[in-house]
C-alpha cells in the first residue's frame, strides 16, 4: 500500500465532503472507516477540525449570544463580524482542496454509477459482518455467480470455512428495477479450514485483510479504484476449488486490466495487480467480476 | 428626535436580520461543533 497515494486520495475524498456532502459526515466517515481504516484520521486532518473546534467553542458562542442580547448597533455589528470570521474559518477549511475534490467526486460518480450504487458495511447475524453492494444487473446471473462462488469456497484449500463466508442476494424488494443487492457475509476473525486465524489476531486486522482479499489490495484501498478496479477481474476465479489460493491461478487477463499476479516474498500471498480504469463492455456478470477478486488475491 | 429614534431602530432591525442570516448559515455548516450550536438552540428554546 502506498501511503502517499492514500493520503492524496484521502485529501481528495475529504474535499468532496464539503458543504454539499458533509451533512451525514459522521455516518459517511464511519462507513468509510470500516472499509478504509484510518480514513477518518486523514480526512479530519485535512479539514483541520481541531482548529474549528477550538475556534467555535461554547464560550465564543455565549460571547456572540451576549452581544446579540445587548442589542445595540455596536454590539450587533461586532457580532456580525465575529460570525463572518467563523464562517470564513469553516468554509476555508476545505476550500483549498475543493478543486481536486470535485475532480475526484466526478470520477467516482462515473465509476460508481455503472457498477454499484451502494457500499455498506454493517453488522450481520451471529457476530458476522456483511458488505453489501447494490449491483445493476439481472438476478439470474447473480444467483449463478453466488452459487458458483460459494460452491468453490467450500472446498477451497486455505480458504475460510463455509460458515465464515457466504455470498448471496439480499432479496431486497425495494430496489429499483434492474438492480440487485449482493451480500458478502463473513466473520470478522476468519479462520481457515484448519481453524487457524488467517487474517489477523483481532477483528479489525482480520476485517482489513479480508477486504484486501476481496480486491482492495489490488486497488490500494482507494475508494475510486474500488469502484472501478475491484470489479474487473473476469476470469481470475478458478473453476476448480483446489486451484483457489495457488499460483496456478494466474488471473486470466480481463481486457488487459489485470496486469499481473505475483506471490509475495515474505507472506507468500498471491496478489493481482490492476492497471487502467476503463472498461470495455458490460455484457458480463459484475458480481462475478467483483467476487472473483477473492480468487485472484488469496494467500499461500 | 423621533425620526432619529426611528432610524436607529430600523438600523438595529437591519443588523439583527443580517446577524440572523449569517448565524443561520454558520450553524447550518456540518463542521460546527455541537456545543457551539447548542448555546444558540438553548437560547432560542428559552424564548
């Protein structure tokens, strides 16, 4: 993971959360934090929330309120000056990155629109967590894709046990026509078939590592590339379960987007690397594209 | 004397309106801390 790139992207994301998007900032950041650990810190640093909090404290508010209560021409003029100053501080906290933010947002919206319209991480049943995507494709292909993935997962060497991992359609009837929710459900601390913890000793680390396995590794935990790159691996998911997690799975190139698959020197992890953000045609099953990332970047 | 008082009153009303507008815009910003916002909300509720 390239920290510099992440920071730059976080800056861009921060900028997108300006007046227009900041209303649900807490919820947004909480959601992003679950997928991109550390994003809140980087975003808040960019926004300089500390300075805002210091400047807009209760004493300052009471001081302004006092001037208002006084109600003279002088006091009101002073109060207006103070409020304007504070408005400038708040607005200025994000203004310097706004231009980049708009570009990021535009790119994100383009990518987001064609593939899935929602990303949500939420608690599931029995302590599991669920990552839900809303995909704009027909149900039949998604069901087939889910079945295929689940079937392969069950027998996969070094993969989570079947109770730790599952892919299914959400059966959400409230979605617009032509869209479907696909849910990836997993246990935060994931164990392999030998009951060993595969991704970390605590839920947070495990969660992060698992999401990387779902494609975030190859997209550098980058929100924009998550929307574009993570859905790109077409035939990287091996048909034979015994091949999952082995280097025999080289990740068939999908229109040149997956440029190589390599095995890590220290960890032995197999990772696929993507290049480019354009997509040629949408005639294939996006859920399959997305979830096969799990088959293209496993370990050992 | 009467007209001076009236002019002053109008000026105050104008300033209050400006202040109200500026303050509303400030408080609407999502980065404004809750403790800051609460002072004005409490005052409004008390009235």
